[in-house]
C-alpha cells in the first residue's frame, strides 16, 4: 500500500519530525516531503499527522 519512501516518511512523522526536518533528514525538498505526507494521509484515510502516527505501527 505505502511505498518504501512513504514508509520512511511515516516513520519520521511518527517520531514527531516536521516536513522541513523530514526533508533535511532524507535530502529531499520541503515540497516533496509535504507531498509524501499528503499521500500518506490520503492512503491511510486519516485527516492529520497524529492519526497517521497512531496507525504507523500497522504499516511499518
């Protein structure tokens, strides 16, 4: 369901990273980081990062 990169991003979201911090950690742009987070929220059918973080163990 999630791509490998989305799983990496979800792990960082779960750890409390911001989009900017995710971008710096993965050496991607902030825009790309934001797009990955949006895709994750859509795929997990959740409204926010907190809900995604709660579900993260089921997808990692």
